[in-house]
C-alpha cells in the first residue's frame, strides 16, 4: 500500500463521503452519483482516485460497475497509526 495515495484519497471530503456510502455495501456508479450535486465525470474522477489508493474495488456485472469498500487497506492504515501512536 502506498500511504501517499491513501492520504491523498482521504484528504478530499467528497471521497470520504463516498467511502461512508460504501460502508453500507456495494453500490453502482449511478447510485453513488445520485448522492452528489456534481457531474458524473467528477464522481468518476473521485472513484478513480479511491481505486488507485486501493480503498475501493470495482466489479463489472453486465452493463453496470459496482464499487465496494476495501476494508483491508483501512485496517492496515489503522494498524500503522496505532503503531505510530505507540499502542
């Protein structure tokens, strides 16, 4: 995991909101898009950044792309922060 990509992805409030949405389960790009007042291209850009940081996975099913949270990266980040804190 590249921490630089992870922290860059987490630095944006829109991307953090997308992660919050995905916490409840798999969602299509259209479902994610419906929660924001921005263009589909802008939402796609944010999804691309999250994928690059391995915070989300995409699965293609027929004509749809579904996104889901990659909790293993979140767990790795939490372990690193806990170690940094000295716990």
